[in-house]
């Protein structure tokens, strides 16, 4: 079994942390911002990916990283692959392994396995509460996603829920419904509200929310949940952050475009690309 990997991102400052991006997704979000949504990148078996990841770490840091997020695309598309990857990363003595997911395939069996493997964090997207709206936006029902939040809580997996505020699509009333639903499971569930950013979306289906709208959404969620965070715009990111990205050579044109957009919108955006071919040549 192989999965494609278009890139692996490494934060080099202020903290060492890596994101392994597995390509492909079972949703078709209209405002998707992820290059890894498509079936792009180099195919790797788990074993080959672990080897490639280790070599990438040595190239970037000169040592292994101890904080890894498995993301995409959608990392749960093949649960066996995901679980083997987590086991393999554990075998490399990686302490913190997080999984970022849209939750659609997060059934009881997978949640139990994630608990058994002591995944440090699951980042669960609940994009919308309204099922029709969710269907319109993603092409899929949200029933299993809502159920996943309950399962993660019941199996005592460390997790938080994320929603992107999208004016005219996901407004304060949707955030209110999601937060109320989560509070019916537990008011302790951490909840993060992000801003939609049309610059990074495949389809600029709406505008960025205003600060006032973000604050209103925060207040709505705070009525039900104890731990709510409103995540600031990318433009306000601390310029001390520095990244290195190991990238599939075949996607270089797409990376150039993404870098250009990021540099225009994020002050002092620091990212350096390393082609896959350079890492692969290390193994010869
Ligand atoms: S779940 Fe994420 S990667 Fe998949 S289509 Fe939606 S935004 Fe894109």
C-alpha cells in the first residue's frame, strides 16, 4: 500500500515541528486551500516514507524532530496506512504525534486505535452543523463527523475542534450550533475558530471575516464552551517563524505560486524549499 506525499513541512524557528502531508481527500470543499487535496506527489510505502522522513529531518535539523502532525489532504483515507505510519514514527522515538482530520472516516475502530497508539492530539474539523449546508460545501454528510467528536471524547482522546468562519456560508449562527452541540458532549472540549482567507482558497467563494465577525463568533461559542480560541489572521503571524519544506520536484510551479501569494500577504514570510530529489539522492 502506498500513499502520495506532495511535501513535508518543517518549522525550524522558533520550535522544531514537522507536518507530513498525505495526498487525496474524500471531501470536495468549495473553499479548499490544500495543495494535498489532489492525488499529487510521490507515492511512498510506510517504510519508504519513514526512511525519507528521517533523511529529511537529518538534512533540515541534523537530528530527528519530536513533534509531528500527520495531515493532508485527508490522513484517514486508508486507516491501516495511517496506523502503520504512527507506529513507525513511534519507532523513531517521536514523542508527539498529532493527526489533523475532517473526521468523516473517524469511526469507533479508528478512534480506539488512535487511543491505543497514544496519539498526542487529534485536530477535528467540524465545518458546518447544518447537514444540507455541509453536503453543499463538502459533497458529504456531516453525520459521521459529529459522531467522531463524541467518540473522541468517550475514548478520552486528546482533541480539539476547528471551524473556519466564512461570511455568508459559516456565520455566527453555525458556530453557535456547533458550540452548542459540542457542549452537549462536554463544555470542556477545546474549540478554535479560524478565518477564511480567499487568497489561499482554490475558489474565493467568500471574503475574509471582519474582526467584529470573528469576535461575535467567539462570543457565541463562549456561551457554551469553556475553552474557545479565535485564531488570528496569517498576516499577524510572528515573523520569527521560519520554515523549510521538502517538496516534490514535479510540483515546483505550484509551490512557486503559493510562495508568491504567501510573501505578498505575510510580512517577512520565511520558507525555503528543498526538492525531493535532493533528499532521495542522499539514500544512494
Ligand atoms: S477536507 Fe481539507 S483537504 Fe479536504 S477538500 Fe476540505 S479543505 Fe480540502
